C-alpha cells in the first residue's frame, strides 16, 4: 500500500492504484500539520515534517497492535505547499520511507450550457514519481 499524506482524499484512480488514505483520526491530525499560517519559518517546517513522519510510525505501530499484522507500506505519497515538500521529503526519506509524488494527466472538457462555455479540468491519476 501507498499511504496518502496529502490534504486531499485519494481519488478512485489512486485507490485503484494502491494508494490508501489514513484512517480518519490520523487524517484529521495530518491535515492540521499540512496547513500553515501565512508566516512560517524553517523550524516550523522541520517540526511539522517530523510530526508527519511520526504519524506514519504511529499508524504502523497501531495497526500491528490492533491486528497483529504489520501493514505492507510500500511508500508514501506527498504533495502540497511547495516550500514544505523538500523538507517533508527529506525527513521521510531519512526515516527510511519511499517517497513519491502523484503524476496526473489533466483532461480538459468544455461544456456548453445556456450559451456559455464552461471549461473544467479533471485530474486523472497517471502513476507515481518516486524520489528514492
């Protein structure tokens, strides 16, 4: 399984590709750590990256405790605030986790309704880019 460590729930395409959202309790805490105030510093980035690594560790330990079986975590998918991703990536890699970013195909669709053209983009999961 690939753990989704983004603010967004995995899409159907991502779920079909083996990407799993964390249970709700972990997701709520993760989303708080991925949401930054307007002003932040490197210390906050590093602290939050370490906290997110701990969330993964706790999820694995809790799963083992509750089921007796270690989840088969192949890697983690990250994405979000550009200034945070290098810090988060570095911390997760240092903890021995395989880190990846979702690759998407943006499919554009024009819909004509009441004489207006509405353009929408649909993001279709096209795989993962693994950094390590």
